[in-house]
C-alpha cells in the first residue's frame, strides 16, 4: 500500500531515519523535458529548518534522478528519484523506544505489524512527503506540456484558532513569508502565536487550501472514479491530515438548494457558472471551474509537555518527546498538498485522454 495513482503511478519508499527516501514513478509520458531545478524549488519549499516555525532538522533534500530520463527528457520507462537523509539524530528517540506517543501512529503500527521504527516514526513520519513533492514536480512538468494553462497553488488559511481575512488575499504574497500566507496582515499574528506555542512546549494544527485553475472539464468518472473522491484520498493520505472538504464543503449543510446550486449560462459556446459551491466538481467530474479543496492537519504529536501513555511491557508512563519537531507541521504541508493535486489531476487527464479522447458533449446555441 505504498503506491497511488492509476496511470501516473507513484510509489514512495524509505524511512525518516534510514539512508534515503525516494519515489518510483511509472506511467510518466515520454518526451517531457525534465528541469531538475524546477523540481528542486518545490522540495526547497517543503524542506525542514528554513524558519524558527518549523523543525530545526537540517536536510538539503537534494533530489537525484537515477533512471527514466535520457538527454533531458523522459523516456517512458520508470523514473527513480532518490533523496539522501543526512541529519538524522536517532538518539533523540531512545527514551521512547519502548513507549508510544499519544496521538502518533506508533501504537497502531505496533498493533498491526508487531514492530515499529521509533526513530522519527519511520514510514509514518512527515519526512516521507518529500518524495511526494519530488513526484509532484515531475507531474507539474508533464502538466506544463499537456495542459499548459493549468496552474496549481496553495496557501495556509488557518493556524490553530487564527484565520486569514479573505478580503486581504494577494497570492503574490505566498512566498514572501514563512507561512505560505496570501494574507500578509496575518503573518505577524501567526508569528507571535507560534512563538508562544513553541515556548509552552506544545504544538497546533492548521488548515491548507489548494486551488487548481484551468482544469479541463470532463476529468473524473461517476461513482468509484470520482475526481473529488480521489482528491480526498490523496489529501487524506498525507501524514497528519484529519479532515478534507471541497467547494462549500461542510458549510453546504447550512445552505438551501437555491443557495448551493451554481447557476449556469452559455458564454461563447461554453458553460459558465455564477458561483462555485461545487469546488469545480459535479458528479465526480470536473466542470472546468477552479478546483478548490481544503484539508486540516492535526497538531504535531511529538511535544515537550508530559502526556500519559503505556509502554510495550504494559506499564503506564508519563512521556515527553525530545528532539526537533514542528510546532505546526501544517506549514510545510502546503507544497505537499500542491504535489498531490498535481499528481491526481495529471492521472485523471491521462485516464480521460485514453478513455474518451476529447469531450463528447457539445452545446448548440440557436
């Protein structure tokens, strides 16, 4: 269960404190120009140790492509991507070798497999997401060739109880602050808030919004191949994600049918909508509007505050997790969400192209 995708298939491998992590990509279209600097830019956005608001583990996250590329272009054979781990401090976890961190996957991994890698969580660590970001960079290069008008970007909209003001959004601000925030006015408040959280030895969660503009209509399929259900699976597979919504999301339950329905009119032979409560997907199929999704990331489970737990020998203990941890791991989840959006949309574009070719429905205006 380490692979996602149907035609564009990504298998990630490696552990947080192993020698390396990486991804194997199968089904990548041939003759796509591979710009390694372009991919590295997304890895640099995700990597740890870039600000005082993330873990101080120092990894350069330099990606190397071992196969599937010749003379700068994909060959159609599998791509093997590798990222070396260089700054593991496994001794930081020696105190929890026999105890389970509350809120962490330690205990469920042990219950299922009878063993666990307590050094940073092994496969359950957010370190795994670097491989997804590398694969997402490859997906974006494929998208640039196949769907050049499609743009994907994400931003942080909430940390703990602190929300952005949507009337202040300027997406050019996203890379000018350490929070991927499009609301520059919230940055100082978030900074002060996280300093207090970190000083108290605690952590806090976050909500991320990912937007895809220029998505062709027709991607996805009814029932079991729905684009929104696969986007939900993609985002929910990200470590520490506990909630997902699309369009109006949970607030749709508060709307009337008249309020929720996105009215349709024809513009130059193509349907246009008065609103986007659907989030760009109806009946599992893209409408051609922006796809807008949000996901919630829980607080980091490794904290300096003492919590009650149990050990493998059945004793009740008080546990403090030492080491280097994010006070809000949701900050670095923004490029991860973008990567999963890119992989999922590319996968469905390839499925649509193979199954349908081009859209069949036409609109005839009198």
